């Protein structure tokens, strides 16, 4: 009889890994609300370089996150997580010592090289029971979201007292705290839970990048984070031009984020209950378009606040919905690879948001930056209109001793005939069958009987 609650080890895993992940993301996000203002004191500064400094981590994060996951398979999860945090701390110190914008950008790029996401999620899979993994992943996800809100509040406060370099030094200290947490609190996994539902597979990457439905979501998260990153090239400056002290910017950010979350939650609930996920998804994109147009023609502080509120309702809804849709659409046993491509697209969006937003702001001004964001969101709306969401399903995995290819293929064919089975995938090197099944009609007994007979 399996308990439906997290055991002591799983609770410790969830809290410790969520803390490590949140600490790192906090360090990355704290720069966003302050760089456009405090970066003006650096040599060689321009809006383009401000954008590059904000988004540089995205390029290296996208490039390194999947390989770091593979390295953790070979050298151990905790070692790679510690290595990633050391690299992150080094990048933070380099940026803190910098007197010019180019060196800050290099430091940010090095920060991104310490990509620990894949290793963290793989370690969570190693030490938790399969039926409890979604809860642990949810805790980690919530802490990442919380770190963004905390960063928008903490960044301006720290910068006001200690300057831009102080933010980077605090980030380095946080990385060291993260290392201590990993070495003292994070469980050390002995068994590697190689799971196509958690980790990316090199053999599946091309297939995932050619899946049209997944590409719609990958493009969407790229645009979403491009818009969010580019926005912070302009918003802090607009706040300051309105007479709002930088140290007080958090007074605007915090209520906007909290209230937008309050308004977003009912949207998620109603969309799920009424089976209108796609319709609400498109409405959220429209909110991004409206907010961007409003910011492009804004004339006063009140308009900026109102448009940011609309933007973050849409942003939070889409940020919560996109991973769930990737999970629903990705083939059984291949969610890890699908999420790897999705996450890389997300970080590339941050990079492109920095570089394109900086270029547009420098060349044409902030109004054109927001107008270009609106145009991109409109293009996303067109692509998303063709999105097809499958029926609500759950994922099941079954151990299977693989011995003969022909028999295994015959077993998969028979499993697919069982009630409620939507899709079945046999992963030979894991000795496991992954199923995507209808929650209402799935016949577990029939499937178990088939597998038992073949075994």
C-alpha cells in the first residue's frame, strides 16, 4: 500500500532543491528591475548593451542546461549542481568587479553557464517515488515563481543601499549559501532514475523540434520571455522619469504581481472546469497585445501601472499554462526531451528580448519597443490559433523486462487496444513502458495482466 503523502526524504528533497533553485533564479532576476537605471554609470553603456547585460544569461543557459543534465548522469547530480553554483558565483563576482558594461555582460553570460535545472530535476526524480514526483516538481516550480516576485522587490532595495555591484556580490553570496544547502541538506542519490519523463534524450531532440504542436508552445514561451525581458529595458526608466524613486519601484511591482496572480488563478480554474483552455490561452495573449499597445502610447504613470497589471495577468496565466500543455502534447516517455526544448526556448527568449529590445530602444525609442512586442504577440496569437490540445490525460509507467523486439512490439500493440490507452512507448534502455491514458476510462487491470503474461 503506497502512501499518498510525501515521506520525510521527499519533503527534504522538495524543500532543499526548491531552495537551491530559487536562490539561483533570485540572483538572475534581481538585475532586471535595476539594470536600466544603475547600469548608466558603467563605461560604454547604451540601451543595446543594457539589454545584452540583462539577457546574456539566457543564451548560455539555453546552451548548457541539457548537457549539464547529461553530465549529472555520468558524474553525479550533487557534483554537477555544486559545479553549476560555483560557475554562477564566479560570474557574479566578475560582474560585481566590472567597471564597464561589456564585463558585466560577460559575467552574466558566465552566470548562465551554471545551468543546474536539468540536474536538479533529475535528482528530484532519483530520490522520490514516481507517484509523488509531481508534488515535488510543483514545490520547485512555485519557489521559482516566488523568486521572481522577491527579486523585483529585493533588487531595487539592495541597489539603493549597495549599488549595482552590491547586487552581484549578494548573488555570489546566495550561490555559496546554495552550495552549503546542497552539501548538507540535499540527499545524495545512489540510483539514477533515468526517465524519459524527466531527462532529455539526445535521440529524441530532433523529433521534438519537428513536432508542430510543440513548436507552437516553444515559439510561444520564447515570445513570452522576449517580451518580459525587453520590457525591463524600458519600465524602470519610465518609472524614474515619472518621478518615482528607484528604491520605491518595488512598491509598484509587488501589488501588481500579487493582484495579477489573484486574477489569474480563477482564469486557470474556469478554463480547466469548462474545458476552455485554448480559448483562455488566446485571451491571455490578447492581454499581452493590449498591454503592449497601451505602453506604446502611454502618457502617464497611471497608464503604465494599469498596463503592467494587464500584462502580468496574461503573463502569469501563460507561464502556468504553457508547461502543462507541453506535458499534455508530448509523446509518452518523451516529456523530458520536450520540456528540455521548451526550457531552452524560454531562455533563448530572454536573450533575444535583451538584444532586440535593446536595439529597438536605442534606435527607435521605447514606444517602438512596446509596439514591436505587440506585433510579436499578434504573430503568436495567429500561431496559437492552430493549437490542438488532446483530451485530459495522465501518464503511467510500467516496468518491463525487455528481451525480444518482436514480442515487445506485439505487447505495445495489445496495450494500445486496452480501454483508455491513448499512447504507449517502450524505452528499451530503461526497461520501462510509458503510457498516456484517459483518466476516466483507463483499465489498469487489463494492462497489468498483459505485461505479467509477457514477463
